[in-house]
């Protein structure tokens, strides 16, 4: 940094004397190449994790270097200084979170110098999202949001020259098809990554198939995306790491015995020649960087300058290697110019294994409470964004609070955050960041709701402990409480609402004063036993609410007759191994029978009386034997000295021996009400669940509670829930890709290669962000599970589905984090609570559309706000657009403030081509209600006019390219004004299509 400050006066003069109109970015700034040679694109980069072994701030400021030497602010200081010395030098910046923090701290002079570098293509943004997101545990909504955030910051700061054109996903542990689709929809030309199954990589190296065309969607046209695997991870070639963190030899070109130019050049040329044998083109890309490198960039660039000089000097001796500074976008530009053909890819790159015993499938589930907390953060973010848009919240604090939650949610998508692969201290810091952002963003929701309802002094508190059935607002009493429900979805929906209360009689009314039927249900005693839970409230008030966008419901406590017993739900029970004081037992006709039935108008559940276990499910005209239970994998423990001694850890799922199914009899209690029926099951001292059905809801809910997982016997455990049926699935099952399209899986098989199935259990695990399903070949029966957070899932046998819910392990797996995944809270092992939903159906052409609709409600249910009031409040409907006339398959994916006078609107057809069809609708009334003056259409991220999109089209093997081709918008992008006819506001959506608009409202 000192050198940069010394350079500033001179550089500022040079900058002021430069005609900025001469600056070029984009492909015009790419380096010259040479025909009939191997053109080597050196790509200087630093991979800067937004938290991993150190917290975000520790990485940025360079603190705690005893853990890992890393200081991002110094990297950027040093890189900028070195780029300014030579116009041929290049550097790519990936994580916008770090860059924007650094840029805001710079003087105006430095900012102008940085803009010059960007405008000349010397500092190029690649990827460009707030963080380099994971691709297994993330939901597509959050990925789109964090790209929108990062790209908008770049666009607002630097303009079009900062627009990334390449996805740079070099460190995530496997790659999803939906991520590739998102890149394509943002107009990116391609993506590159560094991790691939070790068997597949060897085959692709042999087949010259390291680079390919990825068909990123089965439903979207023009979804092909060029995709490339880096040759040797994302590091510099062996022996050529010139960073201060390495010990490789520098290039010594003095006249001395130490001169090593010849050997260094020989080694590099040999490396390039070997590398080029695995690639089809005469261009190869060589990354020059690694984790947190370039803190003293002068060393890196000085040696790379010499490498380029001396390698190219060999050309006069007949060498065919030409090396130069470049970027991934320039590299891909040259490949496009060559008009070659490339192999095809249709599925994804999961699961990833780095050796025969290391399948990286444990992180699909690691840190389950953090994965759920991230979903809560997204839930509130979508709620606050929509409310802010409706109420036109634009003051400085409101903007800062909303941006803070956006930014923290961007950090949470990072491939060492939502994955659960960070150190425990970092996990706590992520929780702190998200908690603080949630608390501040609630102020925005409160401000908006005070405008949008007549409850102008309402508290509109959120209860952030509903996962343990606790709400501070109702802890003392739920009398005269208004529950304001916000529906983030486009369509009106009816859902059941649960409010923690004391055991009293209640009256619930809607805004018009009409009574809403309700009932009181006891909280499971296992939840009441949680050490840190305050037990003021031991019951939940349940009522069904119908909500368009916002609705208020008024709760009042009714006086009870003296000595009258409160109307807790009728119940009967069978207890095997647990002491529990009971108040009332309802005799049942089935007493002494082998089975008992719990049913409503849509679902019938049959349980075995003796064991308490589920036996059959009857719904949607299908009756199926389904046994649901829990099972335990013992985590392998080894010294990690060799692959066969790999431990199960934060990244790796590696079981030791066969799975152990909990087959003992289950203690249970049944609660039967008019609206909800529950079977509370107790498996052991640390596993319990509630099986629940609601009247009018066509799915079965399993609410699980696991922990503290015992480790007294020095055994780590990984807990799964299993659903076993007689469905003949023939080894085939389906998992979602980041909550969007479903991908067909086949046990023990992959698309392109024969996998190493030494670890058969973990090798058949896949990420389940929202849904996993199987069906028979005759199309008669289908079983699907929906979850409330990202998890690992599999079908280890025909007719069987399993989801991993919780993990506690005692060894590190030696892939960098340096800690065992042994989460603790309040002095004991972590307790996690969550939900899995079962849907049983026949396989008709559109049968999975019901699963899609349920998936939407599970992902974004009503958000609950609580206020005190003596009367029910009303909503001001004139301020809220009516989305109810959207076609059933259309969702409001995003509505948010975009600038002080603009809103971003994003709509999607969430059905795929097998479930839905092309739909059209008009958004004029939404435009008018939002006060619109102009609307324009953009790429998916919201930052480039769709009319400007022009991305590279590559050709598949077997085709005969005759000219350069590009993908552009297949339809005329919408651009209209308030004075235009309503017909110009028509929107058409193909299955799985997302369209994004910017509405100027003043």
C-alpha cells in the first residue's frame, strides 16, 4: 500500500492527461494471439473466501494470521498498484463483497485509477456476485438475489465495462445444472470450475472433453452454456507459484550460477505441451493464483513478466508456445472465434468425489440449523422487499437496512457458509451477521405495515423462536393480539397458522369480525424439555387463514367457567418406555386392535398399535404401504493418512459399517381435533417427531426433533429419516436442482462415466434443496418428500427414500476446515428441529404440479407479525397490487426497490414442460398500482437491458459450423410507458421461464 501511495501523484497526473474516450474494455482489450501456436492465457487471480477458517472481517483486515495468513484489503491495494505499472497486466476480481468494502474505503484519486483499470479491461470482474456461492445447498431465489446485488453494485460504480461475462465457480464442491441455467439467463458466455469427480476427470482428460456445452435446462430453449474444467485445480502450475505464501523458486535471470531461466522455461513449456493434449483448441487457460494470494503482488507480477518474456523468446528457436496475460472472457472469446465443436452435457456434476473413499456429500446436511436459519433470512428478505416496494420506502436508513440484509444473505450463499464447512467460530459469526441484519430489516417491515394497514402504531414484531414454539410477544398472554400475515407468493392461499399460547380458551376473528375456527394443541413434551426454552407457553393455537397479500387476525382470550377444564384436543395414547403424567384419555373403539387410524377428508394414515409406527398412507386415490422410521450411520474415524482411512467430516459422508435402523417400539400419543390431527412419537431420548395432517391439506407433515446426538461412546452419528414403500422404482429417483427442475438419478450410475462406488452409500447421495421423489415404471404410484432446508438425500433401495437430517462427528476429514463437525449449544450437543412433507400420488401427466405448488408454500409460507390491539385492524388494498389473476403456474419471484425511483419485478413460470404450458397475462394493473411511469425488460439479474444480450453460441459435436453464432433474446423485450396501450403490457412465459423488469415509478 505504501508503494501505491508513492505512485499516486504521478499516476494521477497520467490519468488526468489520458483521454478516457480512448479507453476500451470488453473483447477489444483482449491480448493479441498468434496462429499456429499454443496460446497460453495466464489468468492472475486470488480466491478469497467470504469466511471459512476466519470470519469475513478477519479475512478482510488480515486478523488472526496464526489461523491463516490472509488479508484481502492488502491484496487489492497491492494488485491495483501493480496493474498500474504495465498496461499488459491483467487481474480478475470475483467476490464483490470484499471488493466493494475495499473500494468504499479508497480516496477519490484511487477510485479514479481503479475505474481506469476497469475501463481498459485490465481489472476484470468475473463471476461478480456478492460471494462465490455454493451450488448444492443454495436455493435459486437466493442465488439470483446475490448476483443481482453484486452486479448492480458493479454497474452503479463502473458502468458497462464492469459487467462480468464469465461464471467463475472454481471452489464449490460439485456443480448444479440450475447454476449453469442462471448464468445463461444472465447472458454469460460460459463458466469455469475446478472440481469434478476424480474418475470423470481422468476420462475427460483422455477424451479431450474437459470443455463442453452444457444443456442447462430441459424446458428452456437457448439454455446451452459453454463449460470448462480447469486442468489443475485453480492453482498455478507446479513450481510456478510466485506468491509470498509459496516457496517455489523465482526466475533468476542474472549472470550467475543461480540463473535458472532455461530450466524454468523448459519446465513451463513441457507443462503446457502436456496440458494441451487434453484440450481441443490451440488455446489453453492457466490460472496463476490460489487462496488469498497476491498480498505482495509485485513478486507475482515481476516473475510472471519474466516468465512471459523468456517463454516467448524461445519462439525464435522454433517454440510453438505463446504466453500472455489474459482473462477467462478473452480465452473464451478466442475459443468462440475458432468455430470448433464440443461434447454435450445434460445432467450435473454431483456428487463430487476426490478419491475412492471421499464423496463430498456430507456438507449437503452439515450444520442443519444454520441451513434453516439461512432459509428464514431469505423468507424475511422477500417479505421486506415486497413490503418496501408496496410502501415506497426510500429514506436512507430504510435503504441501508434492506441493503444490509441483502448483503448478509449474499454472504450466506458462500460455498463455506450455507454448506456448513466453516470453523465453529465462523459459523457463530455468520449467525451474528444474519441475526443483526434480520433485526434491522424488521424495522422496514414495521414502517411499511404502518402505512399499508390502519394499525399505525402496531409493533409488528416477528417471533424468531417459533422453531421451538416460543414467541416473546405471546409469552405472558395472547389476549388482544393482532397477527398480521404476509403472503410472499403471488396467489391467495390458505394455510394453517400456529401461535404459541398458554392453555386457555381463545376466539380468533378476521378483519370483518367473523370468527375463525381454532383449536389448542399441546407442544410436544420433548420440545418443552429443551434446556434453554422458557416454558411460559406450552400450547399452540391453530387456525386456518386465507390471505391474498396481507391479512390481520385478532386473538382474544375468552373467560372460562370456574373449574372448567380447558378444551385441549382429545387424545389417546400408548406409552412403552417413558414417564409422562396424563390428564385425560379418550377410550377408542380400536382398543386392543392391531392398528389405529388417523384421517381427515383427504389423507388416511394407518399406524401399528403395538409399535406406534406408520404402516400405510392413503391419499389422492392411492393406498401405499409406507414405513417411516429413523436410522443411524456411524461416522468413519481415521487418521486421513490415506484414502481408505478417511474420516467422515464436515465435507465427507463416509459411514462405518451398515446403517442401524431404529426398530424398537415407539412411545406415542394421538391428538385429534377438527382441523389438525397429530401423532407424537418418541423414538429414544434424543429423537422424536410429530406426524401431522391438516384438514384440507393434501400432504403429511413430519416434524422431527433430533439431539443432542450422544457421543459418550466416542462414535459420531449421522441421522436419516427413511420412507420405505413397495413402489418398484427400478433404481431410479429424482432430486431437484436448487429448487427448480428435477433431475433423474439412477443408483450407482452417472451420465458420462462409470463411477467408483467403493463408498456405495455416500456415492448415491445427492443434494435435495426442496424435493426428492421416486415412482414406478407403470405410472401408477409416486412418492415425493419435500423439505424445509437443504439436505442430502438418496434412494438406497427400490421404493425407499431417505433424507439426512443431522450430523455430529468426532474427526476432521482433512479437507481444510481443521475441526470436527461437533456442534454444541448451551454446553451440550446441538438440537435441531425441522419438517419433512410426504405426498403420495399417481403418475399422471401433470401429477407433479401439485408437488410444485406445495413446494412454493413450504419455501415461502406466511410471515407472521404480532401487535397489540383492542380491535382487529384492516389492510389498505388500494396500495397493494393484485397478483391473483396470474395463471396458477406463475409466481412473483421478486418485487423490490431497485433505486430511489425504480422497482424490480421478476415473474416466473415455475412449472416445467411436463407439468405446465405456455401462459400469457397482463401486468398493466400491477404497473399502475405501483405508480409506474416506464417499464423495461432486463436479463435475469436486472442490470443489463435484455435487448443488449448477445452471448456466444457454441456448436455441438456432429454439427458443421459455418459462421459465428450468438444467442439473443428470442422475443421483443418489453419496454413501455404509462401512456401506452394496455396491450403493450402483456407477458408470455414458457415453462420454467423467468422474466425481469425495472419499473420507474417517479
